[in-house]
């Protein structure tokens, strides 16, 4: 019977990851060099599992090793070829280390930059929450819409942000997504609308539901959002690109609900007030001061993708820096060339 040593007994405070002594059959079967490698790899595996909060079944899945084989490998009872399983775990652990090393080199985007887009969106969202308004922002991709909405939700009570995908564009799909975002527990789909409405309905301080990627919504789903505004007196903001208005108008042209919906939009934000100024502020937020680098980044922002072009390029450029080196034009140009998206920007 194997003797077990728990992870918590070794000072790391972890539980659930034992270090049993290998069986005598295991020790007799495998070469000493493979057993020593196994001990080291098992320790690294436990450290990685504890660091990322993985259970044994998940480590087996992530390492592409059958669960039963991994269990035998961990417990020191494997009678198969130990070197082969050591190799599987070693390659997996090396891949984790490589990913961790790359992650440590990737710079973090500025948390929030008060651009003109951010100011206009926050103003519109505040108005919608205070007045139970139905509003829409249709701005170019990469202008900072989502970042501004996240900042608003993080700094205001009773404001919720849900993102719609092509898979959740219908009324039912949207309601499922909203239930998850709002923490609504309802097992009967027929009661989703009532449960969500009750969560959103607030007297006095108001509530706001922000729908990001709203260009994916069907007209019927947009109409359901309008009903939340009318019946439950909550604010609703549709956020997306220019497709929202054009696509919605086209699809509901023959619908009797079209006038009812379009007449209910209280405000629409459809123009970036100061795109060049927003680019400069975002570049400042990244801490880039080299004049040539700033000029190059401003030119990138004028392409499709706007601030996102700056963000993605600078993240890659920062991985090219040598220790103590400041970012310059050469790094940014190299990053832009490495991205190789010039023909689709």
C-alpha cells in the first residue's frame, strides 16, 4: 500500500494533490533515470495544477493523457513505458511555461482613456439610466465603445452589459444571455421576460441594460428590448457598428412594429467627434512619447480599426523590447509588419 504525502503537508497549503510513494513494482520495473525524471515532472505538475486551480481530471485532459493513465502515472503505479508518459507531461509543462513567459511580455492596455467617444457614450448612458431612455450608439469598430461601456458598468450601480453573438441574436437566445448576465434564476423559459423585467425595474435610481454587438439582434429581439423600456421603466442602450440602423431598417421595412420601435429611440450617437484627438489620448495612455512613433500610430488609427490598431500593434511592439529599452518607431514598425494585416486594415 502506497504511503501518501499531502500537498498541504509540504507547506503550500494546497489540497487534493497527494504525492504517494511509488509502489515497489513501479520502482523495480523502470530505470532509475526515468524514475528521477518522473519525480521532478510530478512536482512540476502539482505546482502548475495548484497555480491554475486545476483538478486531476482537468490536468489529464489538458495534457492529452487518458485519465486512467494519468492517475497511474501520478500515483507511481504505472506499469507501461514510463519514459513515454514522462515525455507527454514534459512537453505539456514546457508549453505552459512558454505561454506564461509570453504572457509576462505582453503589455497591458490602458484601463480607461477619457476620449471624446468615451465622454459621449458615458453621457448618453447616464441619460438613458436616469430617464429610462432607449438609446443607440453606432460608431466605427475600434473606436472604444465597449471599453467605455465596461467603465460605465464598473463605476455605476444597477448597470449591466450583455454581448450578443450570432448564436444569441433571437428573442430566446437574447433572453438566455440576459438571464445569465443579470443573475436571473428561472427554469421556465416562458417566464424569462417577467423575471428579467423584475430585475431591471427600479424606482428612483434607475437601471440600465447595455447590449453590445447589437447589430447581431433580430428586429423581434430589438422590439422585446423596447418593451422592457416601456413596461419596466429601465434604460436600454444598443451599442454596435453602423450595421445596426441600416440592417434594422431593411429587415423591419415591412413590419408593423417598425414605426413603434424607431420612434422610441430617444438618442443616437453615430459620429466620432474627435478621432485624431482620441488617438493622441490613447497613445499618451500607452506612454509613447517618441514623436515619430506617435505620428506613425496616428496614421494607423486613421485606418479601419482605429484605436484597436494602436492597441494590438503596441502590445506586440512591447514584446520586441530589450531590457531597459524604450519603445521607438523601429519597434512599432516591426510589430506592424509582423502583424501583416495591412491589406485588410
